[in-house]
């Protein structure tokens, strides 16, 4: 019997205080959410990375609010114990406060997630504060922010220079003051990640940002090598080769269909004597 209790924002803050690492993982559908929960993750993120990983886009930019809600519904049907967070997609939280709250409200009500994630620092603090004041848990995201990849100039490590490091620290503090419950640090140098983690009271969740963060997050498909176009990443450790197993299994199926060794006798259903008499002996 599973005696675990649902993970909350207060539990994650206590985990930071106690020095207990927080394990997040992305998931985009019902079965992956179930498996992640059974494996013991603390949190699940329905990332807008589903655009690249699941929907076949070249970036996260085309992902819509309806896409996020659709996948969030599937994940929340599969996972009840982890803290489930949904990415707010491109330009759904940069307009008026009313528009931001309307979009966030849809994600929370329809997707049944426990919080949302927003990319950006001080420049979106007003949106974060509006949501947290309305009772919505918000996770921040600084460093490499994929929704701004064209503005940044590519997928580059952040925080290498003093100016960048200072900006990242200021952004983290702005998000903390706006009420964020945690902050994702993506592709941030180890030194800056450790500094930010030591300077704020809310958990930092790293992806390519070293063990100096309070927790880690990786993509489901990356750690399991689930897909046909999985590219090696310095910050990812593969834990299984599911893609290889699936490819081999499908290949064997195709081969057996072609050589007529599937289906076998044990896969076939037989009719009763009366049916056989009717079919092959003619009608009475």
C-alpha cells in the first residue's frame, strides 16, 4: 500500500530547508505520468517542450494554450501525488493582467494542475505577483528560456560573465518577491546556480545547472531515450534505451506479419460446432 502523501509547495520548501533534493520530471500523457508517479517523483512538469518532443515542432513557440490544457488533462488523470505544474506557452502571460489571469485560470480549471510555470525574470514579476495574489502557485524559470531562444541568440549557457550572473540573481530575487514557490534554472553555470540557491528562500530546480540546485528536472524522453531523434546532451544522463527496445519490438512484429508467423494458433479465436456447421455445412 502506498503511504505517500501528495507533494505541496510547503513540503518542497521544507525539503530545501532540510537539504533533501527535489526530483522533477516532465511528462506529457497519462501513461508517462503514471510511471513517473510510481517511480516516486516529487513533481511533474507538463513542459511546452512537448512541442519539440511530442508534436514535432522545431521549437516551443507554436505550442498553444489548448495544446497545454489537452496534455495537462492527461497527466493529471494519471498522477495524483506529485506536484503537477504546467508551462504557460509563448505570449500567454505577457499582455494585460486580466488576460494573463484568464489564461492561467483556464489551465488551472480545465487541466486540474496544481501550479503554472512562466519563463522570465524581473520583466514578468508583475504577472507572477498577479497570479500568486489570486492563489495560483507559480514556478519561475530563468537562465536559458526556450521561448526567448531567438532573442537570446541560440541555446547558450547562461551566467558566464559578471553582468549575466548579476542579472540572473536579480531575476531570481524578483521572482521570489513576487511570490513564486520555486525557480527552474536552465543551462546556468554551476557557480551562479549555487549562488542563487544560497541567496533565495525558495527551491531552485536545475536542468543543466549542476548539483548545486535544490532539485533537478529532466525530460522523460531524454532520460529513457524514447524517440528516434534523441540527441546527446551534456547535462542529460540516459537511464534506459526505451527507443531501442520499442524499435526492435516493432521490427520483430513487422517481420512476423510478413512471414506469416503471426498470428499463431494461440492468438486465434474458434467458433463452436453449431457455427462451424452453419458456415461450412450450409443452412438447414
